[in-house]
């Protein structure tokens, strides 16, 4: 495997980052994950624009412009002999003296990883996944804005640990007011009374790119959509539920806290949207 580190490709075993890098020391940095289909990167411009937004909001100057990224990512795919792939772009504050002051780091660290896509098992799409409601609340948006896709992931990790201990696929996180937010790495959708619902961005969620694609697909098919603040009870009484992110696309949900959602199987609207997404 070839890794792009700062200004060159290096073998995986030679891809080393300093122990004084502020991404390692403090989680100070931003990232994006992307997916390539047949050598073409899905929604590349939108991912790059979000990366630039995240960097700007933490005062981090990216080492590349938007026009620099496409040829670099194409090279990363070719160097690794990949067509269907997972890519991760990581930019940390960089190496510097110990301390929180960002000015201690004169140069950011850039890492690009391209590797074969590890698809989710087909039975998860056929049967749906099991979720719990996490006891870990989503970070306050006023404390750490969710539209910054940062390297500081401890909030999500604590919720994921709950899911792992409960032996389920993932955990639904609530915000400080007790409304639905999102799962640890995905956005949440549910269907009630024929309407496709998803927590609004104002609930403290990441405005997922796949989330936005799904909303566009639904509206193009005259499916009524709604973005609002919802209590957990709305999912328990929903007819269908699914998750979205770049790698899983649209993942059906069978149960929440061991209570079946609808029939407990992937619903017709979920299946229709997934088919539309893949077409």
C-alpha cells in the first residue's frame, strides 16, 4: 500500500507521523472520507468543499487547493491499483511544541490513504441492523460545532463503545435536549405516515453528503420529506428506519433497543431509495 504523506507517496511501513504532531496530541485537525466507484470518486466536489469549510472553521490552512486534490486522489488510486476504494484525507495542525496554541505548528500534516473498500456484509442490507439509544449525548453544538469534521472523535467513540458492549451495530445519539441527533458515523432517517423524516442540521448533526443525496432522491420521486427535531418515540412508532453515510450508502434498521421498527425488515421506501441511489 502507498500512502501520500505531506508531499510524496511512501510505502505504508514508511508512513510515520511525529509524536509531537498536534493531531496525535490533541486531535487538532480535520478529515474527510470518500468512496470511489469504478475509479470515479463519489461527490468529490462536495467532500472537498466540506473539508475546506472544516479547516476554515478551526483556522487551519490546507496545504492544497480544491483543484490540486483530484489529480492527487487519482494518482493515489492508480498507485494502489484500486477502482472501488475507500479514501481518507487527514490534515492535522502539524508538528509543534507541546501546548494548545495553534501557532506552535508552522506546517500542517497531510495524509491520504487509499485502500480497497471493505463492503458491509450483504445480510445486513437484507435483514437490517440493530441499534440502541446511547447514554452518551451528542456534543453541544455551541461547544464543538458538528459541521466541523474534526479528528476529535471521543464523543462518538464513547457511544460506539456502548453499542459494542450491547452487541449491536451502532448507537443513536441524542442531543442535549433529548431529541434525535445521529449515529456514531451516520445520519438517521425514519418513515412515519408516508413521510421521510430526518433530524435537522440544527439538532447538532453533521450535514452528511449522502444524507443530502437521499433527500434529493426522495423529493425527485415526490416523497414528502421533513427535517425537524424529533423525540426518540418517533422512531419506535416509525414504519421504516435507515442510516446513511459514504461507505454504507443506505443501511436499513430492523430494531431500536430490541424493539422492532415497523415489520422489523427493510421497508419498501428504504429499498426503493437504495435502488435509486445505486442506479
